[in-house]
C-alpha cells in the first residue's frame, strides 16, 4: 500500500475493522496507520460489528459535537496528516451482523451465529475486493476471537496482492486498561494504569502496528466467485 501511495495512484483505500464492545480499537488502528514511517490514511472506514457493539461505538466515538472521532481528526490534522477527502466514516458505514431473521444480532453466542457472521463478512469484503480501484486493509484487533479469525479467513479467501491484514498492539504499560480511556494518545494527558496505578504521559505512547502475513487463496476459488455468490461454508468445505 505504501508503494501504491508513492506512485500517486488513485486507488481508494478502505479500512475494514471488526469490533466488539471496545471502540478504542478503531481509533487506535487509525492512529497507528497514520503514524507509520510511511503513513496510510484510509479513504473510507467500515466497521463490522454486533448490535451491542454498534451501540457502544456510537455512544463512545460518535456522540456529541466534540465526539472522540472529531477529536481524532483534529489531532491528526495538528500532526500535519493530510486528511483531505479521507477518513470518511459515520453510522451508515457501521455494518451490523444479522441474526437468523435478518435483524441485527446482539452477540455471537452459537455456531450458527458465527457462520452467519462469516457469510456476512465474506459479502462485505467481496464488494470491495471486486473493484480493481480499491485496496482493502483489514484490522483484526477487535471483537470476539471468532470474529477476528473469520475476518482473517475471509481475507485469505478474497485478498489480493495489495490488500493487507493488521493487528495493533498497545504497549505493555497499557495492559489492563487505563484511565482516562485511551482512544488515541493525547498530548498533555497523563494515563493511569488501572491495575498497577502507574502513570504514563500520552506524549510517550507508542503502539505497534503489525502487518499479519496471510496466504492469498483467491485464485483457487475464482471460478466459484464468477457464478452464484458462494457462502463461507461452501468455500471452505471439501
């Protein structure tokens, strides 16, 4: 993706994030991408989430005039990150996993729930990977472990050469949670570890963005993609 940007190509970069009830994973990922040696700022952000996760996300990141999301935008602009036409995100780009009736599911509690989630993720990823004008970055840092595993699997089935999978790792000092909640490192703010009581300045915060290698198997299934849109189960079954 860095090479893509350095060439000046106009490909649209879409960040797809799976989330549970910890919305900070989204802002931490965006922040980490923008602060790499070669920054990446997605054009669009899409979140895959349960109904309970959407409620938490809207409450914590999108509510109020001075929402956390707006604070993130302003902080990136102060760091001289070019955001023109980028980081498009809002409630319409929060995609809720459906239950057996097609309504938003509150949580993934059964095998059938997870299979429906897999089909849903496959459809969401496919709509972006079908376009030669887009690049997909998938973040697997949030959500239940099954959600992360399924999103990773969908990227293996659909991902192309330029598509990437990422996981963001917080410093060890921040494990166990801090107060105030750390959505992204705010300069001038001191964070206190809830377990150890130790205090850390936001200015010193450095997360690690790990690009997760994955096997791209799209070519093996291309014939099925060109016919009836397959389900996750039919693709991975022998």
